[in-house]
C-alpha cells in the first residue's frame, strides 16, 4: 500500500474519532492494518491524533483542512529520520501541528516560533535519555504526553490521558527495550 493511501485511511479514521485523549486516538488507529509497527505513517498519525483531540475538546479550527496541511508537510519526511537525521518524525509531526495551530513559519518573530522549538527540543532530549533502538509507538506516547502538558497551559483547552500509558505493541516489536521503556506493561506493575 502506498503512503498516500495509508495517509488517506489515517485521515478518514481521525475524522471519525470523538474523544479528547490523543493516546487513545493514536492507539485505536495504530492498531489498524494500514499502520505499520514502525514507519512514516507516524509522521502524520501522531500530530493528527493530537489535532483531533484538540478539535474534539472544543478548540475552533477546521480539522479536515488542518489534517490536509499536516499530511502535505509530513509526507515529505522520510522513514528512519531518527537514526539517519537525529530527529524523530513524531516530534516533527507535533511541531508541524503546533505550527499549523499558531500560524508560524520560518520568518515568524513571535514567541510561538521559539516555543515550538523549545517543545520539540525537550521531547528529543527525553528520547535521547531513553536511547535506541527506535520505537515509533514509544516515541509517539512520549511526544503526545509532553504535548498535553504544553497545550493545556498554552491554549486553554483540556485534553488529557485517561489512565497510565501502557504499550500494547511490544510483542510485535522484536527490538523492544522492554523494561528500558517507560511504557512497557511489566515495568508499570
């Protein structure tokens, strides 16, 4: 299946979501057969789950148009960015989502420009402390968790995670860090 078709299916699934928990949204869609355990689908899905949760929580913007803009930006990101570029696609996805929400660009002079860079660099530092190998699910959980704290203080909407974040994907990931991952189920008990 081509990436454009995966993106179209992800967008359709996002538009069906009604919840305000971006982790729950992500998990429901990431469990579908058109989302790989690791892959550039996350470059769209992660920011898309975040935008969907915000929209469902009452933030006023055109979700379909925002998802189209996010897809246009994220389809350009190659897979394996984390290992080859030193930048996680999930982080870039959320950075793009913030940029879309606040209308920032490369020539922006307002505080949002710096704020987005602070957010993404904080996420990358936390990922670096966990280390490799890559795990798109772990990174998505981490970035969305960070985004929730960031957005609630910045935008005045309430999105939250319902319960602890527990990975349901570790058995499909032969490179899982297991107890080295903060979302590994046995570590949480």
